[in-house]
């Protein structure tokens, strides 16, 4: 098999319920050892896509290939149990009447000795060997998750589908178990497709993120690129809080109280939204005509009044009312910075961290 062959490839998957396209032309490629996150809000089609790949639901159109071989279209269909695809869900679904060892062995083929050896190997890898004769009700949530991982890995699946498998764990456990799980899957050279609605989880886990909305993949790429090169305003807002300024274009420039922003190819008179994250707002509370001039990348200072400041743990969030139109603007500052309400400050924004998109009706600031 050529090294360039994707472990999993789906092409133009479509699924319609009651006249509504729940999955609308989704295509993906995942290489061996790669982790791809399907990221999006609830109801955008992520879990339906997973079910079609697993074979528990049929697509209306499109194809699914594993290692270059067709496993499903609208005529031909390999049964779920023969697809060599593992499944992990939020509900660990361990059999309560079976021991930990028997749970992991469930569905394995071979002699009793061969199955026992595989079970012991996997329980060693997830640090659960000492519980081999115990039962699920005797385990914590994190321990149950480790057993569920061992069971999913037991038949050596080529692909692992994971539907928010860590959301039932408390924050203290989640990061460690998540990292351990991915390390094992990568060691096994398993292609992983993970569904989540949490951007932070996707950024932490994924080699590649596919952002879904209304049944479609709207953008796809490495986490850094998806975060720093969003396709539209909604993509920015999905990953983080953001400020939005409405402006009008004249001569390919959008004019704002923070200076002019390039808007190439946008006709004169067109309204645009300039979107930027709170961490890219710079505060100069000593300006009032005194301080050094801003750099070209920072644009023009605009006057604002502090309305509220809160310490968030590793940073402070400061909210301002802008002089020019009374809109609210948010800025984050590392560590502790808690100015009093009513304090006057001057703000600039980094032009190289701003995004200019066609205006979205009904909202002029955020």
C-alpha cells in the first residue's frame, strides 16, 4: 500500500432527515497515526458523520474508503463488524456483568491464551492490569475510560472514531487521560476521527481540525491555521470571544476610529465587520497626548472609559465603553490588571491580527 494512501477517506457524504440536509457533502482524508477533529456546535452533523463511517447508519450519497478500498456507497456496504473501525463514546458502555478482563476480551478472536495475552498487554498499557478481575462498578470514571480504550483497541482497529469520549470526566482527570489515550493511538498508528464541540479540546488534540456548520465543513487545516486564518466572522467567534467594529469602505479602505484597514476588492459604500480578539487590544492609559506614538501596525489610538474589570485566573478581562459610539470593547491583559470603572484610557488594535469580513446584519459591535 503506498504511504500516501489515506487510512480513511470519505467523499461527499450526504444525509437528509425530514427534508433537512444534516450532512451536506462532507469530505475528509485521515492518514495513519493522524488525529482529525470534527469540531462544531451541537446539531451540525458531526455525530451523524461518525455513525455513517461506523456503518450504523447509511448515507444517502457519497463513498467511504479504508486504505484505498471502498467499504460503503449507496449500493455496496461492508458490515460494521468487518470495517476494522473502533468506537469510543461519552458513555463508556462497559458490560456491568463482565469483569474488566472479559470486557476487554469481548469480541476478540483466537484461543483463550491468545485473548488473555492481548487483554493483559492492553491493560498494562493503560495502567489497569491490577483491576483485570474487578468489575466496572468498582472503578472511577477515569478508570472506566481507560478500560473502554483498552477494549476499543483490542481488535487492532485501523481507525478509531471518538464521539466526545472525555466530556463525562472532571477537569482534573480529563487532560491526563486525553493525552494518554492519544499517545497510545498514535503508537498503534491508528487514524483517529474525534468529534467535539469544544474548541480548546480540538486545539489540544488535533493534527487537523475540520470546522463544521449546518452539515458542511466550512474550513479545514492545522489548528494554528484554523485559528489565525478564519474563513468568516462566525469561525472567529466559535474559537474565542471577539470584538466587532462596523465600518464603510471607501477607496478599498475601511475607515474606523482606530485608523484605516485594507479592504481590497470591496466596492465603495460596502459595510464590513472588522473582527479582532480581546488579546490583540493594546491599552495605553498614560496617553492623553503624552505617550509615544503608536507603531504603524497599531493604527490610531481611540479613547475609551473602563466599565468593568475582572481577574480570570491567568489574565484580566477589561471592558470599555468607546467614546466614538458608546459601543463595548473587551481587552485581555496578562496577570492582574484591575482599573477602576470610569478610568479613561487610550486603545489601539494590532492591524495584523484583525480580520475584515462582509458585514453581518443586525450586529455592529461585540
